[in-house]
């Protein structure tokens, strides 16, 4: 269930708007000289490598990319001759531009350039060109075609070919394991400097991203994934740059702080991720198929997990209450306490209901279901005592476990059909096109030089 989308949902609400359905981007001549692709190269004190990188990237795009493109050098407050080198390249190569920022931060540079760019596909890559450029067209093709919202290069897929030292290999894999364990990330490589995003997605997603440094990539991907956007992964060939200026320990510490901040925001539901949703019907999972109940498989898994934990909780409560009360009283008390916890957990985790609306009513309905479970388990206990007189504690637990399994099946059916029924699908009325979302203001002053887009055709 997505987070609250009320107009007062937060300070960034003015910048946000619903995304349209994905469509193939127009790749003809287009209005004026607007390029299809804008590749950003963020740099800081890269006077030695900048010229070779940009010339190599420009030559590759001229030779292989079939649409108009632009290369934008984003200078992050360099103190060497990087700004002069960038200006010379912008004057020498058609389709190359230069933006100067007064503050450092890769995320800040990307936010500034992407927010101001008119290209429908935005990308970036590291200045060292560690990633083989042959992956660039496969990276942006799914965005041009309308298949995906974001695309990332991955060094951790089986078909990737990577050359790097054991230290960076360990740090990279450990970081991605942390993301999977803490933020439930499903993408394989968060920090490969080779990514692309559709401009309409960037306009809505960028105002939600707080980080201005190296964690920018991870935060962008986690929010996009949680909002249900499609992320395409491209296996890349990657060679480590031994002269990289990245401080691994400091970057890792900042990333862990970012993981904690984003995890807390996702847990509290403070991010309006529903504003990134595509219209109903854009996702094939929105379609109803005859004989296939919507969400049944996911709900069954969630209900089984909650049920297993609730059963364990119930048995622990029963054992505790049994020390000072009879079997029937201990069973009733244990069922009552666990029933409230079970209904609340299923409400949130299994059926995706959030907020306080109808919460009291649903708890009351859950108590009715509890009553049915009480009748089944109490009847089983009564039958056991009638048959054996003074059964052992282990026998009581065995009978209660069997009765609870039967009650669990009935509980799921009642929860799905009565307590948390799925809302009927109402076809959405056509709406007028909305104005583009307001772009986020740049966080640092920028002085761009207007580049001339290149059309290699």
C-alpha cells in the first residue's frame, strides 16, 4: 500500500505530480535542437583525465549513437585547471557543454544538470571511463523505447566482466548485501557510475532525494524501486581505476548514514511515493484475469508468515498463562491477546492497509474471527480432557496446534472476503494533461555554456 498522498503530505508536494504512462520517446528531428540524450560527466580536480575522457566519449557517441546527444561536464568546485579544460572542450567539440558549481558533491552536480536539461533521457558516467562504452546504447535503449524508467550498469551480474582489487570487490558486495538486508533492495549494483533516467521520472523523483554526495545514486534507486518504477540492469565490462580519488572508508560511512535515514523515512511512511505511480493499467499486474484473484499469492505468503509468528506468540502466551490458570482460561487469554496482534499485523503486512480509517471496525471483525478460533480450540481442548481426564501439557499443545491450523485456514478466508475485502476496481475517467512538474531549484549556482547538440545522422 502506498504512502499518504494528501496535498499536505510534505514540503515537496508542490514539485510532484503523477507520472504519465510510459511511451516510446519521439526520436525524429524534434523541436529545435533538443537532444534525445544528455550525458553528464561530474568531475572534481580531473585536469589530467578530463580531455581524454570527453573526447573518447564524444567520438563513441558520434560513431554509434543514432540520435542527437549532448555531453555536459559538471565541474564540482574544482581548484585546479579543470574549469579551463572543460571550457576548451566545450568550445572545440559540438554537443559538449560545461556547468560550473561552487560546491562539491556528485549528487549535487547531477541534480543541477538533470533538473535544467530538456533532453528526454538523462545519463551520467564517471570521468575515468572504467565502464566499457559499448554498454551505453543498451543502457538508454529501454528508456527511449518506454520499457523502463531507470537503467543502471551492473558489475555484479554473472555476465559482467570486472577487473578490480579484492578490497573494492569486498566493499561493493558488502554494501549491496546491506542494502538488500536493510532496505530490501533488489537491484544488484547501487554505486556503479553508469546510470540513466527518463526526464519525466527525474522531474518527480529528484525533489524526494536529499543526498548531494555519493549516496545520491542509492537513494534515487531505492525510492524508485519502492514506488514501483521499473529499473533495467545492464551487465558491464569494468576496469578499476587505481588512481581513483574516492575515499572508500569515508564514503562507506556516509552511505551507512544514508541507509539509516532512508530506512527510517520508509518505515514511518513520510515519503509520498504514490506520486511516482503510473496510471492504472500501465502495469500488467493491474489487469484482472478471469479465475485469478488479484494479489492472492502475495497475500498467502504474508498471511503464512504472520500466522507462524502469531502461533508461536500464542503458544508462549498459553504456556505463561497456564502457570496460574486453568487450560480453558489460559487458552482464551492467549487467543485474545494474540488476536489483536494478528489482526494488526495482517492489516498492515498481508493486506496492505495503512492509516486509521476503519481500524476499530476491522479489529472488531477480527474479534469475531477470534471467537470462531476460540470455539474450535476450546472444543478441541474439551474433547481432549473428556477423552483422557488429565492430559499431559505436551498433548494439550499438540491438540491446540492442530486446531489452530484449521482455524488459520478459515481465518484467512474470512480476512480476505470480509475483514479486508479488496476495493472494487472503478475505471478511471480520462483526465486532461497536467502541466509538467515543477523542477527542483538547483542547490548551488551554476553557469552553463549553451552546447550545440550533435546529430550524427
